[in-house]
C-alpha cells in the first residue's frame, strides 16, 4: 500500500512540484489555505491527527523580506513556531517531517557558496524566522529532513515571487525590465528540487539538513535574461542595482548554495530551458 503523504501548501510553487513528482508512488493528500489556517495551531494539530500520515511535507511559509519586516509576529508564528509544532507532533505520531528552508539564513560575508556546515547569521526578520524554524526542527524532531533552497522558478498559480512577478510585467506589455545584477544566488527549478527530495527519501539518506540547488551562481539579472531569451519575448532586460529600488529589510546579496552531502543538480541554464518550454506567456 502506498505511504500516506500529507502535503501542506499543495497549491504553492514548491507544493505543485512535490505533488507532481510524488503522486505516482505515494498517496498524496494536499492541503492549502482553503483547508486550514497555519496560524491556528489547534487546527493544524487536528488536521494532522485526523489524516494520520506516514510523511508530512511542509511548504507553507510567510515569504518575502519586506512583508516579514512589516509583520514580524506573523513571520515568527508561521516560519518558526508552526514548524516547531509539526516537529513536536511528528515525534508523538512517528511520521517523517520534511520542511523547506532558505538561503536567507546566511549573510553576505563569505563571498562564496554556502554549505550545510556554514553557520547561519540572518540579516533580516525573514531569515531569522526561517532559521528559528530550522533550529527547532533539528532540536526536537527525531525523523526529519530540512531542505534549504534559493530563488525558485517553476509552475505557479500566484505571481507573488520574483520570476512570476517579472513574467506578469511582460504579460502586461512592459518592454523594459530593470533587474538587480548585484544579488547573487543559486536559482533552482522546483521540479528538480522535488525529484531530489524523492531520491533522498527513497535512498534513505541520513536525516538532517541538506542544501538543494541547480549548479551555478548567478545574478537576478542573468536569470531573467536567460528566461526571456528562452521564451523569445521582445523585452529588454537592463542591469540595475538593488539600491535602485525601494526596500525595507536588509537584502541578502550573495548567498549561492552548495551541498557537502549531495551532488549539485543539473546546470541552472538547462533547468531554465526546460522550465521555459513548459510555460506560456499571455500576449506573446
């Protein structure tokens, strides 16, 4: 009988990819904001106890540097205390807990790839709250994986993250995109992440923290230049500095990821090409 997998955040970008990759071999039960409120811990506990899963994969988070600066209490509740709760429940019910974290737990000091053994030093509320969640899971859960990822691209229903925001501007007819060339990360394809998560799970790699990223480190400008070139859209992508745009929280400007435990995923250019082959831009 297929293992029962509870996917929290099933309609988010990472959730969509997880569902696509896992549903052939697992009994995936997807839940989203229409099914439960992650800030209501009594409701979260009740949901998990009712389903009684073998595996819980959490992709729910309060995203964005500025939104977390504006609502720090919400950031701490969703990014720190909510995963803490699931970690505690996982021990009681003996399920495997899989959680996603972020490169934003690091500062900009290293000037190179960050690996699992590097010590986090968050620069903003978002990074701090996500690191808090990591710490609670590591200290409380007996069976867990934490997967840190960087800027993600992939199938998405919402337009609230970087790549989707830029593509929405193109759909609205914008012909010039000014993109930061001084924010460096490891942009990664959600399908590639989901495939690697499934591989780690099924090869029974040791529980713990893993960095998952497509090979390479690039700027946001380079990412969107590659995306628009692959899509063949008539848009000019121009280099800019993140200082050219208004912001509230301190930016993480150099946080590419590399793993000491697993091989890098395929080069980011190959992943972008496949991603672009699978999407359509309205009006183009």
